[in-house]
C-alpha cells in the first residue's frame, strides 16, 4: 500500500515481480482500489500486469474497479482496466443485490464525457436500467436528462438509446429535466430539451438500426462495432526523424496507408508530459501546397503545447508518390490539395480518401504506435485555409470525435468560391455533392451546441483580393442561424501567411487545452 500511496510504480512492480505480494492477496486488492480511486494508473497497470483481476468486487464496499474509475472520473485507469479484460457492464452490488448499477449509469450523469465515450467504445449497454431509491427502474437517458447533461444525452441517443421509453409516470426522458436534487448546470434544462426535440424520428430509427446491426455482428454497442471496423487501420508507423523541441519530442513518422493506398507521412509533437502519462491530442490540418512540415517549422506552436501538455498531430494534405494524370498540374487541386474529402470520381477515388484517413486511419495508427502516451478518446482539431475548412467540416460531420474546433483564415463556404468548386467537381463530380462538406451548408442543418474560434487577417489577399475565397461573413451568418457561438476575430493588418498564424497560435493552443484539460488554475492571493 505504501508504494501505491506514494505513486511509486517501480517499487510496486518490484514487489510483485519478487513475489513479496501476490495479486490475489487482500492487501493488493485494496491497493488496486486505492490506485483506481487516486488516479494512479501506472501503479494500477503494474497490478494488472501481475495478474490482478480487473473485475474483482471489493469485499466491503461491493464496488467494482471500473465502477470506481467512472465514479472518480479516472479515464486513464478506466482504459487500463478495460484493456486488461474489465467488464464495462459489471454491476456494483447493494447489500448483495444487483440493482443494475452499471458503470454507464454513473457516466450518463457525469459532467465530463470522457468515461462515457470509453464505455460506449468498450461495449457498454445503452439500453440497461438501474433501480433507483424509489424502487423505479430508469435507463441511461433519464439519468442524463435528470442531471442536465445534454452532451451525454446526445451521445447516448447516437449510441441507440431509446428516447421514447417512459418511466412509471408515463414520462419520457425529456420531460424529467431538473427533477433530481443534483447540481444542475446553467442552461442544462434548455440544452437537454433541445437535444431531444432536435432528435428526429429518422435519426432514432437510424441509430436503432445501427445498434441492431452491431448486436447481430456480436457487438454490444454501435461504438464497439465501429471500433472493430477501424481495427484494420491499427498498424504502427515507422520513425522517419526526431528532434527535441521545448522539452518535448517532434517525430516524423511514415506508414503504409490502407485508406490512401500509398505511404503517408505525418508529424507528431509529444510534450514532456507524455513520458509519464497520457496527453490529449490536437490535430492540425494544413492548407494548400503544404506538407506535414510547414506547421511545425513555421508556427511556433510547441512552446504552448509543451506548457499545457497537449500532443499535436500534423498529417500531410494529400496522398504522395502516386501516379495520377493531372495531380501535379495546379497548386489548388491534386498533390497538396486533398481538401479533406473522400473522392468518389474514379480517377481519384483509389487514393484521395483524406476524410477517412484523418478521422479513422490516423487515430488508429497513433494508438498502435504511441499507446498510452496519448489520450485517444479526447481530441480536438484546428487548421488553416483549406485545413480550416477541413477542421470545421470534419468536426460537424463526425460528432463526438472532437471536443473542440478552431481555424485560421478558413475556406468557410467552399461551394461558393473557385477553390472549393474546383475541388468538389474534380473529386466528387459536382459542386452539389460538395455541400455535404461545406461548413456553411452543414451548419444549416446542424442541431446542437458548440463554440468556434476563428482568426482572420484583414490584409489577407484571399479575402480582399480579386476573389474572396474565404467568406468569413457567410460563416458568421450560418453560425447565427444555427445558434453556434462564433468568436470571429478580424486581426488588423495580418495576411494569410505563417507570420499571422505564429502571432496567434498560442491563443488557439490554450483555447483547446482549456477544453481538453480544463483552464489553468490561477493561484490564490
């Protein structure tokens, strides 16, 4: 216990290896619970490595390791327990009775969504019910609604939870907002009701069909089924080069991409904190003509990323080394201009699948390559110009994948400008098809709440030149119509270059870090 109290994983590992303590001893069982409750994931991994049972019910409290990890909001410990074979649907007992108090019941009402996301990907049952103090059985949506957790409700609905299930009084979840005596977030009732009201019958039917398909395939949740489908991409990348930067490590990696059918290179900055724990991931998408190198060479991002403990991942902007007629004819189409879409036109469809690459394959490669150094369930996305378009559109198209989004000088309304029209006709066959990737068009049908930070230089030639390729005013109108909180900062005198980006990059890193990790606590006077 002393080794766990002091968070000395090395000493604990030595004791377990020498046999001085054994994983089935009451002492080490208590130590496992101590490690989980205290968020000491390194010690927990030592216990699990030595044969500790991730499903061992506590003899006194009747808690479960996973249940405790969720209750104390210890996502790193939760991941370790699940990877060691922990059951995401194991109930915590109450005087020996199974009342259905599974981990997802606690996660449904939690302020932070990280544990809920982990549980859903591990196969937690969204249709489960638990018996509350009144003796009534309630499902996950009632708990999310009762505590005003709109994001949790949205995730549960997308995972197949039934919005029309009723309680003993005949009320649906949306009718039970703010009925429990718990801390209720400001605006929580309105936000929860909006989630249910915006959830259409068609969306509910689609989610139910996906859940049935997943269960037919032998999975317990939609997220677990999706994770298995992307497992094909889970192959490690090879180191290309490495350099130390602001106490962290900048690595360039190469791997054979199944999505793009060619070798792809990406860069990743691992901050110093990655040596001893898991860091959230911030994806940067670059603009036209760029590679994985431009951002890390010119933006000056690493000082802030190192200070906040955020890993930054920088993929390339298109497939490379493939022979396609016309791929190198222009700066704004083909090589260096993948536009973060999956091409459907036959000529390009075999390689230009940048949406799948960024949202599915790259995260799987990162997980296979860097493991516990990265907090894979918590990531954000930002970008510049074409990459700003990519960041915003992928955020909207893949709800729940990213927790925050921002952009520098983004192409806000690509179906209305030459850059976007050229890309969508070439890759997708028509401008009309491009509407499914246009941020302004996506916002027109968007239901939900999020905040968006955008910086735009007033001296940007692509804004004030012969053609306004960027259309920030259209974004402003679209956000107002969708009820999205947009912070659009028009930066006087700045252009489209990395001189502009480097001036404000720290703001963006801190913006995402505050959401991923929480704001920096100011010392008391």
